[in-house]
């Protein structure tokens, strides 16, 4: 049995959530032309990091919509699981690219990314609370 690659697995996971998902629709979710996924699959290439980052953002929009209409928690959890799968792939790709870097430099870069994320969270405007 052959192992499926990330590209095929992310397509399968995403299309399992959306009945009627086509390769063209999936390509659009990735922010690409309708033929993108089919082309990548035919050439046995992985989706680009920019494509899966765009997909992750689109899934976040869908998830926030589901939260806003009090949709089933199961569906929201499934979307979060796909996003974690994508985040893990991006982290692995980054790690592979930085394996040749000095470990101290790699840790500095990771700390910088973590600090940036912390600052973004600190700068968010809190949601107003209405009393009464």
C-alpha cells in the first residue's frame, strides 16, 4: 500500500467536511486557480506553503462563521483539527529548511516568532461586554 502525501491527505480531510467539494473548489480555497490542485497532484508536487496558509485562513473564516451561528461543536473541532494538521506541516517544512542553521540561531528565530505572536495577542482589542 502506498502512503499518501500531505497534498492528498489535506484534500481528503477538507473534502470530507464539505459534501460536493471538487478539486476546483479546493484549489480556490487555497487561493489558487481552479486547476492548481490537479496540476500539483499530476506532477506529484506538494501544495505550496502559501497555498496551505491561505487554506488555513479560509478554514478559520468558516470556523468563525460556524461559531457565530452556534453551529455544532463537532464541525468546529474538525476544522480546528485540519488547521493543526496544516500548522504541523508548515512547522515541519520550516524545520527542514533550517536544519542546516546553527541551533542557537534557530532558537533565536523561534523565540522571535513566539514573541511576535505574543505581542499580537496583547494588542488585540478586547470584545466589549454588555451588562444589563
